C-alpha cells in the first residue's frame, strides 16, 4: 500500500504488535509511547492515519487527537481505549475522530478501519480539489462578446469566433438565433436586479460544424452610435459542467462510501450471531429428518423449516458479500458444470414455475477453459441474472445462458474497461424491454433497486454479481436496448485442469470410524451442533471454548482432526490457534469454519496447510464433505 501510520500508545508491547500487523499489510509504521513523542513525529512528518490511545500518561488522548485533526486534516485519526464510555466516544467523534475502537480488538477489524479511514480521507481530498477546480473555472473571464441590434450581429471578438469556429465576416449581419444559439434551449438561470442587464441564461451553442455545446449568456443594453444596442457575453461552460458533474460524482461516491461503511458495520455485527442462530435452524431439522421415516406426519413441515433457514443464511451471505467483500474458497472449476447443476436446482425450478411463458435455454462451449472460482458464488450470480431476466420479460420471451472463450488482444472499453487477456465468459441474454440509460449507470449499486419489498427479493442480486465477478479478478460488460439486455461476465481463464471431482457426501455409506475430533468454538450452541453431527456420523468429538484451551488440550491429548472457528472473542483466532498447535503437533490436521472470513484470514490459513474451509451455518452435507477430504481413512489414535 505504501501508506504511513503513526501509533501513539504508552504500552510498548501493544505498539510492537500493531507495528507487526500493519507492516505485514504493507504500511509504513512509526510508534510513540507518549504524547510528547507523538507531537514530535506529527511536527516533522506527514501520516495517512494516526492511532491514539485515549489514556496517555502526559497528554489526554482526545486533546492530542483534536490537535492532530487541526494540524493534519488529511490524516484519518482513530482512538484506542481499554475503557470506553459513551461520553469519551461522543467527545472524540465531536472533535472529528474517524472511528473509536475498544481494546482488545480483532486484527482484521483494525486493518479494515484504517483502510476505510484512509480511503475516506482520500475521497474528501478529491472532493475539495474538485471544488477548487470548479471555482477557478466558474470565475474564468475568457468570454465571447457580440454586439447586436434586434438580433442582427454587428461585431464579434476573437474569443467568440474561436469558440464557434467562424470568422467575424461570416457572422456580421446574421441573426444570433439563426447561427449561434438554439432558441428552444434557452433557460433563465436567475433574475437580475440590474435593469440594464438581461439574464443570465443557459443555452446550447451551435458551432460551425454543427456540434452543440453548453453556454452561459449575459446581455446588457448600451448606447452605441446614438442608438441603443445589446452586447452579449457568451461563455463556453463545457468544462465547468464537467467539473460540476465530477463534483457531484465524488459527492455520491463519498456518500456511498459512508453508507457502505455503515452497512458493513451492521453486517459484521449481526452476521456472527445470526449465523450461529441459523445453524440450529438448519442442522437440527436435518438430524430429525435422518431419524424419521418418509411417512412421518410432519416431515414436510420440518423440511420447510430447514429450507427457510438455508434461505436466511443465503441472505446474510449476500449482505456480507456486498457490504464487506467477504472472500470465499476458490478452486479450479468447469463453469459449464456449475451452470448445468444450476439448471437442475430448486431455485431454477422455482423460476420456471413463476414464469411458465419464458423460455430458458443454454448453449455451452464444450471446449471451455476452466476458471479458479467459488462454485457457490458463480452459481448464485447466474441465478440472479436469470431471475432478473425473467422478471424483465414477465410474460412471453426467452432467456439464453451461454459460455465461450474470449482472447482480447487489446483493452476493450464497454460498460467498464476490460484489460487484454484470456477470459471464460458467461453470457445471460433476454428479450425484455431493456434497461433505461438512467438505470444503466447505477444498476449494480446495492442502494438502488426496483424490487418490490417482500415480493421479489432483497434487491442485492446485481450487487452480489458485481462483487463476485470483481472478487474473482474479472469484469462485467452490459449492453441493453428496447429489444433486450445482455450481461457478459468475464472471468480470467485458467490453464490448469480441473482436479478430480469430489465425491458427494452420502450419509448411508460414509461413516467415521471413531476418529477423535476436537471442536474449537466460542459459541456453546455451535459446539453442541458440531458434537451432534460428528456423533451421528460415527466420530468421537471433544469440545473446548477457546483457542488457548485447544492448545492445552492438544498438548495432553492426541486427536485426528481439529475443527477451528476462525473468529473467537475474546482470545486468539483460529489461524493463530492452529499455528501454535502445530508447534506441539506438526502433523495435526485441521478444518476452518467461519461465517465471515477476510482474504487475509484465508491466505494465512492456507499457508499453515489448511485445505478445507466450511462456511457457517453448515449442514451435515457440508461438514461430511470436508471430513471426507481430510479424514478418508481409519482413526489414527484410539
């Protein structure tokens, strides 16, 4: 990244741990263990972000923060405290502090807060620069001047001739509205109190080559050669309007960034708890269904409860994908297989039932290149596009899903700029009425939707598609007119062949053989659910409530596998727990489970040797598939 951070905290060990964390993420770090030392750094260097402990021994942290914000408005200031109160939080935010974090806080939370703070300050800086450029342009005095009588031009200056592309001789004697201005486009900007002044107006100017451009006009009455004439000052405001539009765009980006930040905080705070609740709603009905025969009176109702839980979990996943860019497990996959599986899914059959007059077809290239991707997220993207296409048609029409290989020799400028390279492309085309130009610009925004609340989904579908494609390093092209719409998803093609397809989990044939499995999770309900699933499958489960307890357990007991929750509070997370376990048991196998994991989390776990990630809330199928990959044989310890 190259951004610089100043950490001001009177605990040297805490400063050192933050320094290691930020340095690993590419930041340049300076530390100070007192307010005075912090002031020295602030007086001599510039920083992109400053972390300040509220309880410094020599200077009250909030006073130091206020000084920093006043002297270095370009820096994002974040407060740290081990004893947060509503009063000091409000006081800090009133001074302009970007955020307020309570110790101890998770490393990924600190990294996200700093990254968003720096991004927020950059947007503010861009907006201020845009406003400065706009003021300079709006005060420009290079205006075109014409003198005219009853609309007939008598004189014109060089600036006006250059502006419209005429010589003065070509203009003299001509009517202003016949040559230079579109009469129908003239609009009054505001009333003028000076009786000798008319306007100002805005209108469309017409150049000699026929090109139209925006102009601003001011007219004054003058006495000229014993007659009353009119003199008009005409200004080309093309650049000013572009600057204004850029200012509006930056304001919208800043507003979106603030809303996304709020949405991300909300999503992160509720997702962990909500996924733990949904785990029981999904898992317990599954266990009941396994023990009940097909004739049980309430079997259908129990199935509906389980499926409702899965749909709720999917909504939470969509919210995390849009709000916080939640990462996912990616493997070499055949896109055609993903699409084929979607066409045999419950979701697809539901669409067919809702829109019986819509024909849905597929044309899949049998020589399609493979892609490193998340099967679940790509499948969900196709599902969202097909559903939107069917809703756009409503009555009779067709939706076509196709795949093909594309090699771009140079940059392609479509809906977005697509870099040159090899791509595997998914096309979803419909014969609907098309998307209006206004909607086309903001159709992927999570804050824009034409969905009917409670009837046609959450409205996050296209935002999920956008985030999924770009999380995979891909691009989206979009073409729409009155005859229909074509979405093209460009995924970077992989030269690696697909691995041998995994066997699907079969509860009737795949059973554990008493393998000893340690479940590490800070939530009691999650530990109980995992114990029941593992016991049902024939494993011998043990549970602990923290990473620290897991390390002690492994020191004294041998286990075949450890199932680790990624995020546990308080205490160390799943990656750190596994790293410390490996110091005592270098061959120990592990599976990571989490309702939300960042790219950093996933990368660290993979570096430690973890190959299986199970997303919460998980089902018997999900856990069984992962166990089948990691523990295919007999128990190692008895």
